[in-house]
C-alpha cells in the first residue's frame, strides 16, 4: 500500500497529523503512552461490560427459577410470578447504574478509536471533533456521567428487560387462566387487594416500561449499535 508523504497531507489536518503519523508504516506505531492508554481504557470498558452481562444473567436465572416453580403445580400462587417480576425490576435498576459507568469508559475508547486510529488509517476523512483532545482532557481531569438514569433504563429495556417483562406478564396471565378456581378479576386478587386493582397496577407498570423504551428521544449514549447501520461498511 502506498504511503502518504508529509507534503501530501492536507494543511488543515497538520495540527492533528502527529498523532496518526506513521500508523500504517511497518516500522512505526502510535506512541507507547497512547497505546498503553488505549489498552487500559479497553480493559476498563471490558470489565464494565462483563458486569452488565452478569446482572442480565442473574435476571434470566431468577425469572427462569420463578417460572419453573410457579408452574410446577396448580397450588402455586400466581403472585409468585409478580414477585419474580419485582426481582427482575431490581436487576434492571442495578444494571442501569452500571450501564452509566460503562458508557463513560466506552466513550473514551470510541474517542481514541475515531480520532487516533481511524484518522491514522485515513486522514482524508478528517476529524469528527477537532476539539477532541480538550474534551478528553477535561474528562480525565473531572470524570462525569454522560447519560441519565432514564436513558440507561431505556437502553437495557430495549436490549433484554422488556422481553423479560413481557414473558413474565404472559406467564402470569396464563397461570391465572390455567389454575384459577374463580373467574377474573377475583382470580387475580392478592389477599385483601382486589383482582381488578392488581391487574390495573400490573398493566400500568408494563405500559410505563414500554413507554420508557420506545418514546422518541435524543440518545446521548456513546456510539450505540443501531439496526439501521447493519452492513453499512461491508
């Protein structure tokens, strides 16, 4: 592959050329400090990604256990499925907080990928953010969370938890229909709480989850993967 000489580089890119300079040459690479910085940020991102996966795994395990026990006999109370849904909700809230931390480390990795490695591979594409060094420097001096809890919840609902809630709700409806000895809404009651009130609360909470997941918004999370980009660079 032919290499660009220094005189072939756009003068407008000269200010930033030194970081990507030599990236594709056989005897050169990004500076040692930059390479170690990138490696460290990838490690942190990977660690937080694993924390997200562990929370999701526990949510699936808990839901599976609750469903198995809830349908193991006709005498199992239907509200055990709702308790399982409450446990899954606690995992969702926990995972949303972890996702906010994950987004911080992923944002740094993507900043380096876009402005150091991508620019080094093809300087002609220019820089997405000419002030990226100042932005990254400020983030290192004072790390701050970039997205709200509500957006983090929306991301995790879209990825896995809305499906878990849908399965739980469907299982609850099937359980009441299959094992109840009374007609609805009496069959959905929990102790002194009327069945109609229980059903209304369950449906309302599910609709709130759907609304949070699908409502239009300006996404602030760093470089989420989107279905619209499938096959874009093949």
